[in-house]
C-alpha cells in the first residue's frame, strides 16, 4: 500500500465516519421533531375546529343535525377531519376523510382504515368528538424528501473534502517524491549529499540521516580503495624481494653466497606471510565475521601466550609482572593474544637489542589493563595519533604498518581502549584495556 493511500485512509476514513455519524444523528433528530410537529398540527386543528363549533353553535349539541358535510379544508392529501356526537352520530367531515375516522378513543393513535395507515388525534369537548388525521404514507414521503434535501449537500461536501484531501496529501508528499526522484536519478557511484535548502522540517531528519549514510559509505569506499592500494604495494614489495633473492641464489657460484641469498629470500617469505596474516585478521575484524565460537582466557594466560609467540631470541627481553591473572576476558582469546603480541612485537622492534621490554597487567572489577613499556626512540604526540592508521610506519620501520591498526580494531569491536604515550625516560608506553566477564 502506498504512503499516499495510507494517509488518505488514516485521515479520510475517520472523516467519513464522523460525517456519517453526525448526519445520521441530525436526520434522526429531524425525523423526531418533524413527527412531533405534525402531531401538534393535528391537535391544533382539532382544537381549532372545536372552538369554531362552540362559537357558531352555542346551543346544545343535541340541536345539531347530523350528516351535514362541511367544506374541505384542503386538498385530498391534506388534514382530514370528522365531527361526531358523543353518541356516535356523524355530524360533519371533510371530503378526504375516510369512513369511521371518528370512531376512536381520545388522544393520538396510529390506525389502518380502508387499507391505508393514518395518524389520528381525537378530542372530546362540548358533547362533540372531533377527530383529525394525516396519511402516514404522505408523512413518510415528506420525511424522505427532507432527508434527501439534507443528505445531498452532506454527500457533496464529503466527496469534495475527500477530493481536496487527496490533492492535499499528494502535494504534501511532493518533497518526499522529490527526494526519491533525486536518489533514483543518481549514478551508482554518486555519493554527494542531498540538498536540504527547501526541505520541510519534518523531512530534515531523514535528509540528514541519508546524507550521513552517504558520507559513511563514501568514507568506507575511500578507506577500501586506500587499503587495497596499500595492501597491493605491501605485498608487491616482499614478493619482488623474494624473487630477486631467488634469482641471486640461482646465479651464485659459491655455497656461501647462495646461502645468504636463500636466507634473505626466507626472510622475505616470512615478512610476506606476516603481512598476509595481518591483512586477513584485519579483514575479519572489519567484516561480519564472528569470533563467538572461540573460547575466552584469563589475563595471565593471555600474557603467557603473547610472549610465547614472540621470536625465541626476543623472549628473554620481556619482563612480565602482574596481578589478577585469573580474571577472564570478555573477548575471544585469539584476538586478545593478537592485540598484546602486536604491542610486544612493536616494542621489541623499535627498541635497542640489549634493552628490556616491560609487560605489566592488572585487573579491576570490569577491566584487564596491559601496559607495555620500551626504551626505544619513542614518538611525538602527533605520531601517537597516526600510529593506529593502516600501513603507517614510524621512521624506517620494517613492519607492514598493520599491528597497531589491528589492536585498535579489536578494542573498538569489544569496547576496549588503546592509549599510546611518550615515556619520560625515553621510549613508548602502550596501555591496552580489555573488558572482563566480571
């Protein structure tokens, strides 16, 4: 069902129901008042005839001669009248009066005389019985005419109102149709915001929301394009290096030169493997992939697993200390280990070989806090902000520039926090806060 038709039904249906109810109420009231007025006319006619007879014949009613016909008081369809003595003898009646009209008890009655229904009123006064009557068929005809006269303007007004409502709804939905047409006419890649200069107040939130969505889509597409370009470059570099070292090994004459070339090729393969693993992890974090099937682990187990995944020659440089080792983290163990390992790997890579890397962890009621400290060259305040950007490397670093980006994506997905700050004594402090189950 279209919005235009829905609005017409929502507004027009109550309108029609209310008009119909009001018209019915008015018609019923008019019929009641009309019948009461006609009954009052019958009573007034009877009293008028009785009064005229009392003035014209002041003698006793016995002196009146029966069977005298009085002039008709109107056409055959008008009020009928019959005058009788209380003994029952007919004194006079109008031309349209049926037989036995005056044979009735005093007051109002609805009677059938000669196959025709009559509404009668009988008055007994001064020894006379005066009866006036109306045909009910004529009354009903008059009521139908009055009802039609009242209903036709109402129907015309209701139909005109519905027509005006239709055009009003159509005109009111014009801005929404303009927005639809503007979106339908766009090219697939057009993500410019919709104009909102002439947008009604009610549609401004919709336009604002659509523009915000377009801006997010444009940003996501730009990030995907930049990510694709950077990923292609990062993959191309180690592949080129591996290819060059393999060619050197093939052309080398001595065993030592060949071993050196193969070693460099192996390092390139390791770097390529590391880059691919980081890219796959980042793609899983950005996409609709779930990690809920993986088990969680305690803070102490995360710290041990992260240090064990560091190269054996660098494990001796890590100094681990902490409390609350049994607190269970509220995220998959794989992601927690990946985040902490990336922080440790960066600290080892950017600090001198003979300096230690300190890992401290502590737990509170809701958080597990990991802190990694190194003695490297550190970063500026601006670099700590850019460090979480994808493929950004500090100085002439040898990594792929995705480690801290993955840590940031993990914290955003599970409500954690990553904070980088400059160490006063030199180096960098990386603080990682991850939620716990209690």
